[in-house]
C-alpha cells in the first residue's frame, strides 16, 4: 500500500508540471512532398528563415499533410493548398498565409501576420521584436 501512495503522489506532482516549455509562437508550414511551391520556398526562404528576426519570434515547424498531423496542431482546419503557413500562438491560430508567390511577397505578408501577436511579443513602435 505505501508504494501505491508514492506512485499516486508522483503522478500528482508530475501532472502539475509542464512537460516542456512551450514556445510563444511558431510558424507552421503545411506542405507536401509533391508541392513545387513548397520546394521553391525551401530554396528561396528556408536557408535564411531561422536566422531572421521572424525565425526567432516564430520558429518554423514543418508539417507534411500526407502524414498524421501532430496532436498539438490538429485544431488547425481547412488546409486545402500547400504551402499554407499558420502562425500558431499558445494553442491557437493567429492567422495564415496560403500559398507562396515569391520572397518579395512572403516577407511583408509575414510581417503583417506577426503584428497580430500579443503586444508582449512586439516592441513599443509596434514592430515585431527581432
């Protein structure tokens, strides 16, 4: 019986602790292996994304639509085209970009998406921190 109490106490303590620190925001990229525009994004944006202020604010998480979507992101609905970029913050969608029309369009559209994050994520001038 004492072992049962210890186990019960251990479970109760573990339930109160987060499994891992959650990132404030992520940029989910829903993609497919057959998506030419996804490939173009990876060539034009992919190598630099993680090094930019955008990548520091919302690190990229790639999700293959042809595989099982991770449980944490199953609330995302309506992914009909690839690539689709979903700005994800604390378990909910903040906004999305559907498609990829080149880097000249991607960066300004992403900037507009990131401005929708809570004020704590932005500097006093209203621009995203980086």
